[in-house]
């Protein structure tokens, strides 16, 4: 008998009821990746259509000052967690915590989209592909999608990207 057949026969019968958590993890990652792709495209398209000059300035900030941008973003996220925690435990502060959290969510989406436009630009430049900011947006959204599909790395990368984006927005605003 073939050794491969023996190994397969020793494994026993294949379960007819696979573990449902496998499907949940797969579809959860797929849904997260899809939402990331669409969200990055929508937010990035709005930025490029409505405030292209501002978007360019933030991209320049990311390119010129990536470390200070990340550090500002990291500090803001840490401060936000502390402030929201304090507001929530005071109970009456919940009324302030909700809008503050929403504003931070929107700023994080904007910052992340701008970072992925920059990433798309770098990626296409490395591949010697000439395109517009719209092409950079599509390439960046694709990168965001691939990263979002990776279980642990995706979350960490998303945090770093959002920190750089939020930090670049604040750094640019602060240094005008």
C-alpha cells in the first residue's frame, strides 16, 4: 500500500461538521477587508474631490515628517483613551464622550485614507507606473484591503497608519 494512502487512512474520517469558527474568521476578515476597501475609496475620493490642496499638504507632511506624525498620532490616541475613560466614568461625561469619539473616528478615517493615498503613490512609483492621485488612491485602497485581511498584522498596521494620518493632520495644523 502507498505510504500516502496509509497516512490518510490513519487520520480517520473527515468530519461532516466543520468548526464554524473557521468560517466566521474567514468571512469576518473578508467583510473587514471589503469595508476597508470601500471606505478608503469613498473617503479618499471625497478628499481628492473636495479638498485636494489640503490632501496634498497632509501627504507632504507625511512624506517630510513621518516620525513626528506618528508620535503626534500615538500621543493623541493615548490622550483620547484617557479622556474618554475619565468622561465615561463620570457618567455625565458620556454626553461629551460620544461626540468626541465620533470626531476622532472621522479624523482617523480621513488620516488613514490620506496615508493610503501616499502608500499607493510610493507603490506605483516603485513599479514605474505613472498615474494621478486617483490611481494612487486605488492602489492604496488595495494595499489597505490586503492588510485588513491579515488577522494580527492588519490591526497593528491599521493602528500605525491611523496614528500617522491623525498625527500628520495635527502636525500640519499645529505647524501651519
